[in-house]
C-alpha cells in the first residue's frame, strides 16, 4: 500500500493523559499536513511540514499540541493533558509540491475519544 | 480569514437523478479549489480546479470553477447509491493549507 498511513486508527484516553499519533506520508511527498475534523464539519488545518521544517501552525494548535517530522519522513502529533474538547478525527495528508500539482492525499485518520 | 461555504448541507435523491453541489469561497491570494469525497473514512481526492470555465470531468462527475463569482459546482449525473457520501470543497491560497467547507451530505436512495 503506497498511500498515507496513520497509527493508531482509534484511541480512547482519559482526560489529562498524553497521546501521540503517527503519520507515514506517501514516500516521495515532501509536504505533510495535520488536520482535525469534528462531526459535521470539514477538516480544519493544524500544521504542516516541508521536509523536516514545520512551516506553519494554526492558532487552533494550543501549547498542548506539538508535532514533529524529525527526518522529513514520518510525523508525530502529540497532545498533552488531553481535554474532552480534543475528541475528534485527526487526519494527516501529504502532497508533492511540483509545479501546479499539489493536491493533498489523506490518510485514514486517528479517531481520538477523550473520556 | 479564508472561508468556504457549501450548499446545500444535505441532499436526498433517488438513483438516476442528477445533482449539483455548490461551493463559494473567499480565499486570500486564491490558487485552486479542490473537491473531495468522504465516506466513513478519510477524504479522497476528486478534482483540483485552477482556471475559470474549464470543466474537469471524471466519469459521471464533473466540476467547474468561476473565479469572477468565486464559486464552483460539482455535478453528478445518473447518481448511484455508491455516490452517497459527504462531498467537501476546499480552497487553497498562498498559504499551503486547505480551508474546507462543512460539506454536503449526499444520500442516494435506491
């Protein structure tokens, strides 16, 4: 499978715990994005990387959220001291910025439930 | 702040009907508009539109962009039950991320 993969697919955690999600982009893609999607809404941008550099962060990304892409390949998104409002689907997408071709391809998502 | 609005929010049709989904956008330094289909999983890419008036087509789906009026439509002809999904449109400006609308929930009844 050469698509975007995410792990885990589902995570249930208690409020106050830390969680970490992983995203493996399509191998030749240089950009990687994190989005969050809640029920009835479209995905909302959180942050993105070009190679290993984190180039932009949304104001939605509070200090409890941190993302890394240490070697320009896979990425992790960590949420510290989870709150019930963090419950959502966390989507990762990747793209190859090449001329006019830069459509983003999404992974299956990690569904987080904070109890 | 960039904004994308889709209408209708939901639509119920019967197999064989033709549907038109609407997307209006306000995106700073607009570059492109993208359509995605989302079933009970991640969005899957359908079309990317960058130029006004040029229709993109894939099977029974087609889409067109009007950069003067800041909107796009997605048409689905001869709908099938497998077309039931949420259809998302997203705008991209000079920033790299996509700004999504809330989606149109399409239900196709047999």
